[in-house]
C-alpha cells in the first residue's frame, strides 16, 4: 500500500509514503495549513499475489496541542489546555539525535482550564513536549 495526500483546492500532491521495504507507511505533517485534503490509499501491484481487495487500517491525529511557557518568580511555568485529557509533559536538555525525552514528575495543577507545571530555572537548556495518551 502507498499513501498520498493531496490539497483539494489545487490538486497538488502535498506528500506521500511509498516504502518498498515493508507494508507500513507513515506520514507526519506537523505544520499542515488549514484546508481540505484528500488522503488516497493505493494498493501496489504484486507479481507474487494478485487480489481484488486488501485489508488495511489507518490511524491519525488531526489537532495540535499548544504548549505555553512563561517566567514567574524564578520558575518556568508551562501550561496547556485541560481538554483533551491525559497528555504528559516531557523534557530534554538537547535536541541532537538521538533525543532522550524524560517525563516531568513535578506536580500538575489546574488553573483557568489549563494544566500547569512550575519548574525551577536551572540555567541550562530545557526543551519540552507533550506526549499523547496514545503513546
């Protein structure tokens, strides 16, 4: 199977996944502009096995979760929307591959419909991300 994403406004191909190694395809579009898109699944022809149908499954996530930061009283305060629930905050000191993310274990409080974590500023680089409850 191959995956193709087209912009329906102009029929341009946005991206595709056409792995010849296995039957797993991945498309990651973190900054896809708002609009209408067409996802096409194309069955690759196989010399060994020819069939009229093919079973497959799709998994996707179609939203972004904003992560906000601010400095308050010597702490960096990180917040994100309360809903959808279950997101976990992770941190790393470097984005050089391979990146090693660690869960932030500081207490999460709720303020104004936001999950909020306060972390002391230690002077070094800190990078943060939210991880979906599905992972």
